[in-house]
C-alpha cells in the first residue's frame, strides 16, 4: 500500500518592505544617507576648496584648535643699562694749538659753548669763548674783548648768551648778549666785587648768589630784557650763602636753614610767578638742584667724604653715592664724579652706571642738553675736554 505523504510547505516569509515598518525605515535610511553625504562635503570637500584660495577653515564638527597663549611682552631695558663706557666719547679739538686749557662747557640744542685759555702771568687765562658744532667739529669764536682776565660760566639758549668777565682774584662783570639779533654785542648786566658767581639762565632770566658784604650774600633774579633785578633771599653770616642755586624748567632752587630744626636743612624752591615751597631734609644741603620732578644735593661742601642724595619730588631721600665730588641733575639722571670716574644714577632703575672706562681718569665738568662733559686727566699733560651723550 502506497503511503501518500503530504508535503508541508513552509510558510512564505513576509518581505520587510511589505511590513508596516517598511516605509519608516526607508525614510530614515534616506535621511541618514543624505546626512552622510552632507557631512562628507562639509568635512572634506569644503576645506579643500577653501584651501585653494589660501583661506583657513575648520569644519563645525571638528574640534576647534586651542588658541596659543599670547606671549607676555619682554620689557624694554633702560637704555643706560646697555651703555658701554668709552664707546661714544668725543673730544673737543681746536684747529689752533695755542689753546691748552678748556673749561665750563654747556650744551643747548646740540651746540656747545666753552672757554679756552692760554698762559697769562703764569695763570691759565680763559681768554676766548667758542661755539662748537659737534656734527662738523668746527668752532667759532665769540666776538668780545675781555675787560678783565678771563671768561667764566657761559650759558646760553636760543635767545641769550650770558657769562662773567672776571679777574683772577675775583670781581668783574656779569655780561649778556642776544643771540637772536644779528650783530648784537654783549652788554653789562651788573658789576660784582667779590668772588666769581656762577650764573644760571632760563629763558630771559638769570639767577645767581653774590657776596655783597663781609658777611652778607644775596640771591638775585634779573630780567635780561629790562635789566630789572630783585633780591630773592639774603643770607647774613650763613654758610648757605656759599651754596649755588639752580634754575631749571623755570624752577629756582636754593638751600637754607630749616625753620623747624637747627639740625635739618631746607631746600627752597619757587617759580617766578609762584609761591615759596620748602622741602625739609634731615641732612645738611649744599648746591641743591631741582627740575620740578627730582632733587639732588650734597651733604657737605664738595669734600671727599661728601654724600650725594636725591629724591623724587619731595619724597624720601635716597643715598646715591658716598665720596661724590661734583654732580649735575639732568631729567631723571644724576651725573657725578667719584674716584676719578664719571657715573650716572638713574632714578628709574635706582642704580648707578659707569660712564667712563676703568683705565681712564676723569674730572666732571657738567651736564646739559643731554651731554655729559668731563676732562680726561689720565695723562694731565694738557686739558682734554670730552663729552658723551646720555643714552
């Protein structure tokens, strides 16, 4: 007997597309495909295309680069810290070999005035006054015939030249000349009879201290345009009458006794149209200088043990140097001589810097117009007047 087998057919598999989820999945696939294409374009195609135009571009899906930290600027050193002693020294040389002595240099707007001398009765008489052009190294003699022995303490600006015509033993005349008028000759401002007062010039005013009696000294102010003079201070039997005043930026500065304590000194200062101000310090004050921003002074009469002090405005005094012989204030520098060397103290850095080489002996001759003057006395055979620009 034949068995009939009934073959069972497996159930037909249902297609996914015919299921209820098919349309949704197809839509999602289309969306993801489109997003993949867009991402590929943004990440790869766009940066490449932009790079062809030398432009930079970072895809929005890529991590942003961390910006490099801004480097802190290196502070510029004070120019004086880069100064090399002896590197910029210049010597004033005259074409005539008759002059072997030089003195009292002063600079204004790049031009220098100084005295030059010859032997007279076995004395070095500064018989000529020269204007010197550093750029061309040429000197022009000032047309003036001395009445006495020699020139001393010339000073000048755009309008005026002042100096003293003096005797070897003291006494003479304060002279002035207008430089802004062609052919103007020197004229006498005032006679003096004792000593040799050092004249300070600012605009058309001069200031000086003069011995007027056996125990009397007076601080004078004179208008060169009108020749009117005023006694600003009288010193009766006081050592402060031997102190030289300063006159910078319209500020007159001089030393006097303190009204508070006999052990203290006063630095008095005022402008011509202003009132008297006093800066009291605990040291003795001699030859103070001030320019409106800084003061400097010695605590004795130029002895080898003198201490040089300075202060910003009327702040706490700073001890700049011990054993300073001479000094001069210019802007924020105090230039001084010590141990036959020239030094520059900077208020900004609160340090001193050597201006002359160690193998050179120098005598400080002044600072003005941004130039430091000194005498090279290494050989001492003749006067060698040098100058160097402050950096």
